[in-house]
C-alpha cells in the first residue's frame, strides 16, 4: 500500500468516487498497487470534504505537492463551488470566482505553508451541470448498451411511480445502480464496471476529466 506521504493527494466524497477514479485512470496512466500514483482520501460525505479544518490540514502538509478536490455539483454548481471556495479562502484567497469548464488547475500560494502548491478542483459531472458522479458515468455507457440503459431509466421511473422511495434529486443515482445490477456479474460498483468494460473508459466523454487529472498530477 502506498504511503500517505505520497506527494499527490485527491480528496473525494466517498468510496464510489475513489474506486471509479482508480479504475478509470488505470486505463489511461496505469495504477500499480506497489506504487500508487495518487493517494485518494475518501471523506465519507461532502460535508466532511467541505470542512475548513480538513482542507487546511491537507493544504498545509509540506509532503503534499499536488492536491485535487473532487466533489459532486448536486443541485447548483455555482453554489457548491462557492461553498468550497469559502472553505478554502483562509489559505487560498485567490481562487477564481467561477470554476472553469475544464476544471481548475493552478499553482497557488498557501498562506500557512509559505510555499506554492499545485491545486486542482473538479465538480462532477462536468463543472457546469447539476448532478453527481453517476451523471458522469452514464456518459460512459457503450453505444451497444443503449437499449438496456433506456430500459433501466424507464424501469427506475416506473418503480418510483409504484412506491420506490428514492428522492427525485437522486434519480441519476437510482438509474445507474439499476443498470449496474443488470450487468454480468451484477455489481453496485461503478469502478468494477469500468474494470470489466461495462462502462467504456475511452469514450470521448471521459476525455475532459482524464485531461484534468493528468494536468494536475503531471502523469
């Protein structure tokens, strides 16, 4: 297992994000178990990720040279970015007012650290639209699987009409997990599906995120 002193760190909301990133990027840069290129911290929810003390601990760690922050836009991307920008403001007050469409990557000055750090921010699904990791993953469904995907979406909507209790805002999550349950072998893990090519890591929709990741970590 890689050491937490790895100079490349990525903060994510939860384990689904972590394994999806690992399996996606393993197709583009390799991901050897004996030398993990990026140490990924799963923080058990967006509320933890947005805590100023957690962010400051990473920002002021001299062993970390490149820090990425990956989170879902949820309902309003500008609001969620504003929350993150506020949480980072004491150490990195010069972040842009708006998140670039291609994601944020820049060398920033960290006040307490007294030295620069390479910082990256990506908001699922595409830095501009409301949504979640699952909205991004749905763009990686192979063309030949579209009839099954369409059926999964329709089945999810029908289930809600007859009493399924998922929230309307979480429709994309319900659709993706329904579709994953119909794969061979069924699995709740999007990372597993990327590993087995049930999701296609080489579709053009993956390119912006892959480009952001490689630009941030210089891999």
